[in-house]
C-alpha cells in the first residue's frame, strides 16, 4: 500500500509577490495553460495592473501560485432573488477573483490548494475590514474529462457554488463571504 504524502503546514511556506528575480522555469502542471500563464503572462499582467501573482515557496522550491484580481457578479436568477429578499437591489455586487490557482504536480494533494483558497478568502476579508466592500470570491473552474483532475470537485469541497452551468472549458463559481465560516 502506498503512503499518503504528508500535508504542508502554513509555517513551512514562504509567500512572495512575483518579480523578475523568480525562476519559474521548473514549475510543472498537468494543466499546461497554467504553466504558460505563469511563465509568460503573470509578471506582465502584474506590471499592467491586471492581476497580482503570489508565489508559494516550500523549502525554496516553487510549489504553487495564485493570481488575484478585482471582479463583480451580475445578479441574476436565484442569486438575484436571494438578495432581493434581503432588500439588496443592486444589479451587481463586488468580488475578488481567483484568476489562476495551481499546485505544482510534485506537491499535489498535500493541502496547498486549500491553503491558497484560504489565502484568497483572507485577502478579501482584509479588504472588507480596511479598504473596500467585497462580498464574493469568484473563479472559473478549469474542467478536465478525468474526474480526479477536474478542479470543479476541488472547489465544491472548498464550499464554492456554481454560478453558471457549463459542461466544457471552464465553469464560473462563487463563494459568499457573508456565510458563516468564510
Ligand atoms: C485543483 C488543484 C489546485 C488542487 O490542488 P491540491 O494542492 O492538490 O489540493 P489540496 O491538497 O489542498 O486538496 C484539498 C482537498 O481537495 C481534494 N481535491 C484536490 N483535488 C481534487 C479534485 N480534482 N477532485 C476532488 N477533490 C480534490 C483533496 O483530496 C483534499 O481533500 P481533503 O481535504 O479531504 O484531504 C490542483 O489539482 C491543480 O493545480 N490543478 C491544475 C490547475 C487547476 O485546475 N487549477 C484550478 C483552476 S484555475
């Protein structure tokens, strides 16, 4: 029987914002598009003020990254009704978007993905406490035909709901920060 890899603890992680000094060349993922984004677009997008990319180092190895940007959700259907009942009648509400999130293949299933989602929630809550309103975390979950590689199941486990049903490509999802435990 193969042993389960040990979980990574937050104190073993060093988080830094991407810069020219980082060597991104050894980062690998079964989702090639997420490697390409990191190596080709993440720094440029940051310089253009489109997103901020946080690199997660474990024992000096780049083990994961998460890119964040501002977003909004247009209220439609059930979500619109939900807020109407609370006497909230805006057409859209503010959000923080996880633009990209990826764990290096060598570090999968060791708790890093969960820690990076919790980090995004923490950033949004800090924004709420000190700077500007932010009701949701949003993202577009990358779909994969293999269930064990399909990120929608990971995000559902993290408490996210589907915003719009789509079978292929990406599925928009959201987390309501006003719900208990968020
Ligand atoms: C999805 C992804 C981020 C998960 O990262 P990870 O570091 O392996 O996740 P964790 O180890 O923190 O997993 C947290 C929990 O979710 C579960 N989980 C992880 N991936 C899962 C999947 N694809 N389906 C179902 N559950 C999953 C884990 O088993 C774990 O459960 P547990 O808490 O009961 O032990 C990673 O597979 C990845 O980077 N995929 C490629 C890129 C991608 O699809 N990114 C998301 C779209 S932008």
